[in-house]
C-alpha cells in the first residue's frame, strides 16, 4: 500500500477520534475526548477568566457539555456547529471525567451549576444588571431573595424555542438591548446555544453568555441539587433521576448508556490511529 493511501486512511481514522472544530482548538490548550474539544482549564481558572473578561467586549459564550450532549452530538450536526463557536468549553459531567480517567485522559470538570453558583457567590455585584433568558417567576424571585439582586433583566421565551427562529431572534435582541457582564441562557440544549449563536450573529451583544441549563433552578430553590457526597461519588445523575423520574429516566437509563458505545468506537479508532502512525514511522 502506498504512503499516499496510508495518509488517507490516517485522516479517515483521525476523524473518528476527534470532532473537527475550528483552528483555535489546537495544541495544549485543549483536550480532544470522544467527539468534543474541552478546554484544559481548572474550575478556579475558568471562573477567573470569565470574571475578568471586560463587560464591553463583544459577546462570547460558554458551553458545558455533559454525557447527554456528547451522545446527541453524534447525530445533531447543529450542536457541533454551535459548540464550534464557543469561547470556552468546560466538562459538566463527573461521569465523563471518570470515563476519561479510565481512558488515560485528563479532563477537568467545571459543572455548569458550580460555575453559576461561584459567579453569584463571588463575582456578581447585587446592583449590577444580570440577564436571564428562561426560567420562571419563581426562579427570578428566588434569585432576588438569595442574592439581593436589584437589576435582573428577564426574558421568558415561548415553548418550542428550537424550531422558532423568530423567538430565538427575540432572545438575542433582548440580550443586545440589555447589556450586562453576564447573560444566563437557561432554556436547555440546544436552544440556549442557538440563542448564543444568534447573539454572535447580531454583532451588537456584549458580555459573556453562559449556557447552563437548570443551574438557576438549583440556586433559586426551585429544584434540589444532589448532596455533596453524591456529587463526589459521581452519583448526581442518580439523585436527579430519583427527584424527577418521569422526566429523567430516558436521559439517564436509555440515552445516557449510549456513551459507552461512543467511547468504545472512539477507543478503537484511537488504537487504529496509533497503530497506523507506528506503521508509517516504521516505513520511514
């Protein structure tokens, strides 16, 4: 077999090992695992980077992939496109952390809920404007009561946001009309990432958008988060399943298990890539 054909095989196998993101996701700043690129960044450094980003800089957004997101990334090309535009990508799953560890990879975990709480606890001034897309009146009231916030700017989009371009555009227009250091996009995935993309495309939005799902539900008291001991044992998923079995059973007991097939495919492709690289080096 010619070296030319071998290079074609090498590229084909490599495409199974990593998801091809933009050029900026190269080098030691990122780690490729399964089909996503995670920033090599600890939770405290991620918080510092977000907190120190000037409020008047053009809009950028943070995504927090978990097991469910990576499984859906296999079949949803739109999600891959959205993740490729993220300014910061942090791992939201201690289960993914464990799978990576067993694979000899080091993936830092910064859950969206921890990141959101740290921002409210340590960074956000109660008097500064905070934008919230999603949630309900109970979430907004709970945040005000817990943190003494005086300037929450809240937009509640309609249901079916994913297939409603006009409603997505309205969310982005709200972010543009209400400049703030932090905009919490809490309408589920990929809706929140679609809103973030719309903010980028407008070109007049500012600050950092955080795609953090149900994080504000936990902070406001609308929903309970798993106790620390369950989080430390990587059992937060079990707590959420017990709390909301009708809503969560399929995510955790059906779709979530698909990550093992994804991992097995990635692992085989990585082994094939390594063997082919060694073969090419041996011929050289």
